[in-house]
C-alpha cells in the first residue's frame, strides 16, 4: 500500500489557488480537482484573511452598453465596409478594443457575457 505524504503549500501557492476560485463559472471543487486536493482545505484557506482574495471594488452587475444597429458595418469615413453582410439570425458585436464577435445560431447568453467582459477587461 502506498504511503501518503502530507503536502506543504507555500503562502503564495495558497493565495494563487484561492484567487482561482473567484473566476466566473469556476467552482472550488474544480480548482481542488486541478490540484488533487480536498475542496474543504481551500474553503479553510478562503476563510483565512492571509489567503482570501480581495473583494472587488465593483460588484459584477449588469450594465447598459451603447449599441448601434446598422445595415452593414461602417468604416470611420461612413462608407459601407466591403465584405459579406451577416446572415439573418446572426449577432455581430464590435468592441471598443477592436475585437469583432460574430454569433450565429443558438448561444448561451451567460457565456457570451463572460466572453465580452473578458475582451473588454
């Protein structure tokens, strides 16, 4: 029978693991599996102010974004951009950071919101 050894975690490792639990859609159990450890240990660290991630200054809440509906994408000189027009049932989003998202068919609104937050952050 294999002998178990107790793993010792540095303070930086504990902080890093605790911060990973704050990601959107991430559970403590997922992080625990990633490190082959018991989730209860992470919950213990999360209660300890030395390792607990700092609370964000702004709560993650819904907000309104400016939206412009156009027939075709436009360039800065207000001429219609060359290229195909999105098919019906397609959502196209240009972010301030220069990214363009094109979503066709069914989609998960929460997953889309996480993607947009990630690109705008």
